[in-house]
C-alpha cells in the first residue's frame, strides 16, 4: 500500500504520490520528515491509516501538472492537509486570514482554477460552515478573490449541496428491521447526553424541538 523511502525518527510524516523515480529522488533530497510513497489509488487509505496512529501529516507531494492533480488535491483539502508540487517544491499555503474556514479550500482552488470539483467543494464549505451573519461578508470576500459578481457567488453557494445533509442521508436510515422501543417521555435528557442513538421526537409546536436539536448538531460538530 505504501513504502517508506526516508525514515528519520520523527512523528511528522510526509507523503509522496509518485509518478516517476526522478520525482521521488528530488523530494527525498529536501524532505526533512519521515517520507512515504504511495499511489493515488491508495492515498486516502494511507492518510487515514496514519491519522489513526496519531501521526501528523505535514505535507503531501504531488505533481501539479499531472492529469489527476485536482482529484488528489481535493482528497487533501478535505482533510486540511497541505500540498506541494513534487517537481518544484511549491507549496499551497493560506493566502488570507479572513474567513479561516474558507482560506485553504480557496487557496487550493486558486491554484487549480480550471477545476470544477474544487470550486464546487469551496462553495459547499461556504454553505455549511458560515452562519447567516457571515454570509454577506463572505460573498463579498469570495467575489473579490474569484473576480465574479456577488450575485454569481450567492447563486453558487445557494445551489451547492450541503455536506451535512448528505452525510445524514448516507449514514442514518430507519426501516422495519429496526426495533422501536415503546414510547418514553424523554423531556430533554437525550439532547444533553453523549449518546449516539436514533430518536423520533414528537412534540407540540413551540416546545423547543428545533432549539435542542441544533444543540446536538453543534455538539457533534
């Protein structure tokens, strides 16, 4: 799945997605951390494997000119891992302290401005991580950075999918095979405890269902 090509005694790991032996030789020379090499196919598994071992991934080296660079970049930006060009050592770094939630996705997209998948992810992040009070300023900020009108930015954000909604759809399902307990008067207890059960809540208007459900969402976030 991967091979170690440089192994100093450090907890910081860099990953090379290699296309040729020459790029590996180049990265080995200037990399000061533990360096492992893997393929695009195995990259996500290798990242998750090292994160599960509490390793710190400092950087992922890829060829910015490669055909699949934007797909690899998306894998990295979703995990908030820095990327660098294996051929030039150029690194994509945060370019703005404004809206830190958007800083890295924006920086990566600006490196690959032809990429529809990175642009789509940028607006997904904008939709899911910015609250209503930030939205107007964020639209103006992205409009300046991307040189597109505020109306276009607002349209992109409004029509982009919400990652949280997708995760819920993919991971939560209720069917006839699930045993449903008898009615229990829950009050607000389950909203405050660190449980991971599924509850069907039925209550009258204005008693606080939405308020307490949002508290659960914030706790999980």
